[in-house]
C-alpha cells in the first residue's frame, strides 16, 4: 500500500478514495490538487485538513497544487450551504489569492528547483477565456441534468424546507469545478483531486467529464469532515472563525483554542494537525493518560500548530502569557508582558475606561465595581459580592473596605477584576 495512504489512515484523515489510486501513485511522483475558496483574504482552521492533505502528499514526494477558485468564487459552491453567498469582484479575489498563498507557504514548499514544488493556480486564468456558448457546447453536453440532480449537494439544497431554491449560477458550480479537473489533467498532468468528504459529488463530476471528453481517468481522495467531541462544528468559537491571519484572530487566541480542547479532541487533533510521527504521538498519548491534569497533549498540539502557522517566537509569547494567568505571582508576571500581548490575552473581555486622575485619592472598590464600570449592576450587588468573598483585583481577593490605588495598576494603566472564576472585567485608566 502507498506510504501516503498509510499515513492518512493512521492519522484518521482518510474518508474515501476511488479504486486504483493506490497503484497509480505508487509508480512515480504524481500531482494532486485541492480547491480553496478565495472569498476571504485569510484561510481559517477549517481549511487546515485539506492543507495538511497537500502537505503530506508533498512530503511523500508528490506535487501539490492549491487551486484558488477565482472563477468558482464568483459563483459559490452549494455544498453544505442553505443559501447563495455574496459574489466578489475580480480585484478582491486576486488580492485574497496572494494572502492565501502566503499562508499556504507555512505548510507547503514553493521552490521551482524541486520537481515536486507546490503551485498555486487560479481557475479564473483559464475560465475567463472560455465563452458561455463554447462551454455548454464542448463540455456541458457531456453531463446530463439527471446526473447533476443526483448529487447530494444539489438534492439537499433543493429539498430543504428552509432553502429558497438554487440559482442556475450555483447549479452550474459542479460543471465548472469538473472542467477545472479536466483542464489540470490536460495541462498539468494532474489526475488526482482531493478534498473534504462534502466535495465527493463535485470531484466525481470532474472524473466523469475526463472519462467522457478525453476517454481518460481521474482519481479522487477525500478526508472526513472534522467534528468536536461535543458535536459542535470544528473551527468555530463563540467569536466566530479561528483565522490563520493574526490580525483577524490574535496569536494568543489561536493558541488558546488548541490549548482548551478536550482530552478526546486533543488525541484526535494531534494526529491531524501536526507533522509529529506515529511513535512520538503514541508516547504523548500514553504520557497524557497517566497524568491528564498536566494537559500534555493540549500543550504539545497548541505549540506545534501555532509554531507552524505563526512562528516559534509568537508561540512562546502565547505560552508564557497563558502560564501567567495561572501564576501565583500574577501581578509581577503580568507586568513583564508587552501591552500588545496583554491586550490579546484579554481580547473580547468586557471593559471600561476611567480617567487616570480619578485615582489621585484612591477609589472605593464598590464605586469601581458599579458606578464607574457597570461591571456589577448596583452598589448593593457589589457589596454583596464582596461580602461573599467572590471579588478579585488582579487575581487577589479583596473585601468591602478595599481602595483601588495607583499601585494596583498593571503597567500603570490596567486593573483586572474577577467575580468568581468565570466573570472577568478589564478597567483601563487613561
């Protein structure tokens, strides 16, 4: 069996493949492609599985092609969606392509000196020169409407009670993607398309087009759609997508996403989202099970993927910042962190801003909690919480008589308030 296929199997990254593909890729270096949606200027962690597929393919000596859907991005893929999405202009799509290539370069080797160097292509480059009449005459006649209607992505969309139907534009998506496969086979000797299991219908349409038009053969390989142990969609947080671009998702929040995975998910994710070998992962899982409270798997997973996507330096900063939150010497440790990282740590935390000069004579803790910040609803609610010993200032428990002074400020600017373990509030003095 192909070493590439074996690698995917033990990593649980193989969902389905067409007959003959193992023999096909075992003879010599081959090319395979995966399509990427260019409707954002950043990929997100939901894209990491197909990216890792291409990376493993290249590491086993083959040539990976990342196909940016500049043309299909103007249409919209109906797979797994209940409504048609907004279409982007060409200039925006080109800008997004450049940003995406930069992110892919963290995983793939782009080096023209290598026979299996990665390539980024854009299907708009060949689709723009084909007229509508030419397309339906030369290619559309080879795929029947019955064949296209039988695809799950189409059936599910049309039969959905909440859907408003499907436009012809989106219905034609699988034909355009099918032509991509034919074009890449003809011009790049690419006989393999890979992707998520939800793309099986689109991929096999391309295979059918290759068979009917060129009397040739294409192959398909898909990976499973990743879900979390709690049943929620992988790649989402309460704030939305976890992006690879640090201006959209801070490095600290990216690191924390992986660090906060459950034991069950960490055991699954470390196989999928890192390049660690089987023996090392087996040892990590063994050590983790002996002492789950140390969160060995989560820490290693977060460190590996954050280093790949961002850098080792950024990962170390995030790791140190994460450790600070649980430090017994919180105030001293947090003061050593630069302001940018500090704000990343508390990104999304409710906050309020108060004039610095109001601290001249100190500020009553009750006044700070209610009147000045609105963290608690009233003075009585603040007093009650203080009497219950549930209020912390910079991780130190305080009482009713406490007065906030300049010495409490982190970096001469911030105060962190907690009510119990869950409610956090940041106060900035300016």
